[in-house]
């Protein structure tokens, strides 16, 4: 069924970079045999899933949508992919993204621009644009994305689906090609909150292969979906409804708050005073980490190597010059600069201090409240090409999602009405560290 639907719509949506029908059919056949023998009771049994192309899959091409990894076939599976095999899903293929997860529209992919299934003149968001578009278009039932500064939640909002960034450490990053290791998390994109809870449960947990994965119990997230939000204490940051946030996004959040109120929840306005510094701190820190992480792509260890080099140093330089796209180069330069000895204190260290203050803003609010609610993004999806010329405008799309990564807390985006052009809007629900259950419970109240 998945391949039938892909046959019908993929020409327009262009969500996949690699499709492996033969392998998927083999997997499905094995699962059929198991089913015939009555050997399984998995809730996710046999369901089709797509995987973002920065999550490594054994013998299945993994490019990070970059020319530098164009021909790269990994020799192992990421922990999350192994976990998906344990719960017996079927991997349909690998999904398009912005190159190395840097971007908010999928236009930074070296290979293709995925389109928003609601209107193909618009971007699907990014960087997990393929992951969100494939679910919205019905090509797969669910997908995995990664979120460093909003890359699961923002495309989920633009495509009208459900996307969760788990607490930092909830899900193993082993086999996720690193962008900014202190911020990156893998998470599920689905049509419903219930599906999302099932999928998160399947991929969570301590992993000896990732020292930042947390030794924290994985509860049954599905059991949290009680439909009961009576007495829930909601904080609404004034910075999330103020300047720079569009009228439509603001109104849709206010309407959602009314619904929660009618179900017995209470909300109050609060402040996250350091939010205004989050964007600057994020781009410094994430680019610094990226400049170190991407040093490994040198033409020797993985993927692409230039043909036009006279000697070794020249080979490194040419390979990287030809292999990386403009946005990736921009970030490597910014990151290298901010980590260099003369500038470290003024930029990198300062940004780390700001990060601490932002984290503390969240801790203060969570002393009194159960969840924080606001829009996922300031506007609905924008037109393809519209923001490509100006990186700073593009960066501003993440203004409401980035603080969540800096603080390490979980956040979900769920559909929340439509703009006047008929494009989906997203509601963001943010929770305490490792309290995805309350986030899901709140989100489920809308289903
Ligand atoms: N759009 C943001 C960036 O370009 C977020 C990316 C992400 O979360 N991977 O960095």
C-alpha cells in the first residue's frame, strides 16, 4: 500500500532520496510468515516507516542530503533502526532533508527540494522536511526525524502532522550523523499523538553506545493518554505571542487554550526573559559543534573524494570545497571562527552562558507549571524560494523551537487549524525533563 501511494504522489512531493522496495518486500514477507505462525503481538507490527537520511542504515544509502556522502553505504544500523527492527516495522526508504540538517525548508538538500503536500508551491519546512511531508502525504504511516533547533517540530507544523523532540538523552544518538551533539535528538513524526507515543516508546532508552543517553525508565507513553487535563497548569510565555509572531499563529494558540480551559486546565501568562538571545546563542553553539563534527569528512574516511588534487592537503581542501553546500560551509566558517583562540571567550563561552540562563528560565517556569504552550513557528509554511536569499530570515523560523533544544526539554508540535491560504498551523507543547507523558496527555486532549 505504501509503495502504491508513493507511486501516486512521490512525483509531486519528492520526499524520498532512496527507496528500497525489494528490501522492504523481503522484510514484509518475513513478517507475514511470523504472523501466520502467530509469533507476534507488537502494536507496530508490519507498519511502514521512513527514516531521515542522517540516520545510518546498514547497506542502505545514507547521504545526509550532501554530495560529500552521495555514495555512502553504512556498515551498521543506528540504535533506533535496530529498535525498529525489534518492534517489527518495515523500513520503506530514506527521507530528504536539508544538507546535514542545516536549514528550515529542505531547499538546502544537494539533491531535491521536497514540496509541501498541502500546496506544492510551498516548502515542507526543515530540516526533516521529507520526514514530515511523507507522513502528511500518506506515503508512510510514520517516520523518524532529528531535531537540533526545531527540525522535527517546525516541518511537522508546516505539514499538519505530529512531531516530538524528546528530552535530550531519551533516545540514543548512536548512528545519527552528528550536527550539534549537545542539541541533536531523534524523534517520531506521525499522524496522531497516539501513534507518536507508541513510536517514542519503541525507540527510547539507555544505550551503551551513546554516553549521553540517559539511564531513566521508559514509561508507557500510551498509558498517559487518559484524555484528562483537569487541573493542568499551563504557562504561556509572552515572548511566544509577542513581536514577530504572526496574527494567525497567535489566534490559533489562543483558540487551543480555550479548548484546554473548557476541559478544566488553567493557563497564565509567564515570561522566558532570555528567549530573545536564544537564536544568536544557538547559531553560535550549533555551528561551533558542527565545525568540529564535520571535520571527519575529509575525502579519506567516507564518501566523496575530489579528482582534482595535486597533494594530500589539496585533496582535503578540494574535497570539502566540492562536497559541501553553501549553508554547510557558512556554518563551518562561523563555528571555526567562534572556537578560535582569540574569539573563544567573546563568542563561544558567552553563548554557553546564555544557554545556562535560558535553561534556568525554563526551570523557573516549571517550578509552578506542568507545560508551556505557544506556537511552533511564527508563520505557516512559506513559498519555495522566498527566503533562500537571506539566511537570517530563514534562521528566524526557529525562534520558538530553539530555546527547547538549548534547555534540553521535550516539545511536541500538533496540528492547530489552518491559515487563510489553507496551510496548517502548529501548536507547541513543551514539558519538563523526561516528562513526555504530560506533553502527550495534553496533546491528546485535542484528538
Ligand atoms: N533550522 C535549524 C538550523 O538550521 C534547525 C535545524 C535542526 O533542528 N536540525 O540549524
